C-alpha cells in the first residue's frame, strides 16, 4: 500500500515506519527534516504551511502523528505550539486531502487519552464525553480537524493513545532514572489510574486500523488492564529489583512542572472497547509481562 506519514521521526513514528517497511508498504514521509535512510520525503512544517500536494497524491492511506511534544513545561508559547501544530496542522492536511481528485481511503490520526481529563475511578470508553482543561480542549479540536476528512469520503480513525511504554523515549524514559537510582516511588497518593500500552500494541492497533475497513471514529489505544500508579510503581521496582519507598509529593511536581504536572497526576481508567470488539488481540494485556519485555535482564 502507498502510505504517507507525518511525525515519522518521533518515538512512535520510528517504530511504525520499521513495521510498515517490513510489511512491504511504500512510504512517503512529510516532516520538518529529512529522515536517515532512503525513504522518500517532502518537507512540511505543520505549524506554518499546507503540506505539498504531491506528497499526498496517490496515497492510499495517510497516518498523521505530528505534534509538538506535550511532556514539557507549558509556557504560553509552548501551549500555543502544542495546539497549533495539531489543530492548524491537521486542518491544513485535511484541506489538501479534500482537494485531491483521488483521495486516500483512510486517515489514521493520533489523538490522546488526554481527551478524557481527570476522571477519578470512572471507566472511560470511546463514548465518554471529553473532560475539561487545556489537554481535553486541544484533543477535541484536534479530533474535529481530522474528522472533517469524512466529508471527503475518507474513513477516519482517531487513535486515542494512552501512556506508551517502549524503549528509547516516551514515558518510561522519563520515569526510569529515579527507579534505577533506587529512589523511585509513587506519584502523589499513587491512587490515580494509569492507562498504559506497550509500544508494539500502539503500532499493532494502527496496522489493524489500516486493514480493518469497518473501523472508524475514536479508538482507545490502551491495554485492557489499566493500573493505579501504586501498582505501576511496584511493578517497576520488581522488574528492576529496586526499592520503591520514596514518594514524589504532588506539590513538588507542581513546582517542577507547573500545569503540565496534570499529565502524571490525572486519573484516567480507560477501556479499549472498540479495539477489542473489532477483533484486535493485545500482545500485552498485563503490565508485568510488558515491563519484563522492555526492562527484563537482557535489556536492562
Ligand atoms: N508517546 C505517547 O505516550 C503518546 C501518548 C498520547 C498521544 N501521543 C501522540 O502521538 C503522536 C506521536 O507521539 P510520539 O510520542 O511519537 O511523539 P514525538 O516523539 O514527540 O514525535 C512527534 C513528531 O511530531 C513532529 N513535531 C514535533 N514538534 C512539532 C512542531 N512544533 N510542529 C510540527 N511538527 C512537530 C516531529 O516530526 P518531524 O520533526 O519529522 O516534523 C516529531 O517527530 C503525537 O501527536 C502525540 O501527542 C503520544
């Protein structure tokens, strides 16, 4: 299949590109700088401009992951980039898709479980209404921009991605240093639900969405068994053989990260109902085997 991708240089994009290439797909990458290797590429800055038409002509599928990183201190400028790189970028992409005489069959667009905001112990499915605050507002606008492609006859799948556990980046890379030094511990009171997913399942779900023509709309990309932060902490200590007795106080996080601290403090107990009903079988449904795969003795 001919597939155009954005955000291909990122933590998820890199893994996805390898899998798609292994499967023999023909890829064209849109991004701010040329990736290594011989893959075909067109420059695009999602904040500033429309993507070049020729990068999208002939594509049978588009996978859109680009967006300013969220896990950084939210100054007013950073918040603006987080929003515009997603909302303006997706609007511009969809506008060009709509102008093509032959359009791709499917647009797979990244979104995030940040859509749900703070939910305590409530279960969140794809039918749950959005939360309140900066991240839910961005996610609502971001999804709306992608969904506009439906008016052009394009199947749109919105992948609401959870906390991705994978090597070389993402949440684990940020969480691990204190645990490795033996000073890891729960965050806040440790009761907040963390809806994690192994990176292989995020990629697996995107491939499933490419092939499964009945799938459309929001799809929660989270493992079927989310855990409380205290359970994640215990599992990390167990896999790394380190103590986990040093809690991180909520106040310290708020001082260190400001408003962004909410991404580790918010409680989101998400269920991947659409993925499971559509026949997707998670490779890692439970946390411990996922962590053992990523951090077991051979990878530590
Ligand atoms: N990883 C997670 O746990 C997680 C969770 C929920 C949602 N998501 C969403 O999934 C998508 C991919 O995640 P990821 O972890 O792979 O992200 P990432 O490593 O930060 O990569 C995102 C890509 O977006 C492009 N980008 C970054 N800043 C940009 C800006 N200011 N303007 C335009 N493009 C920009 C970059 O591509 P180029 O440099 O090639 O242009 C970058 O490689 C993101 O939209 C993210 O919000 C991820």
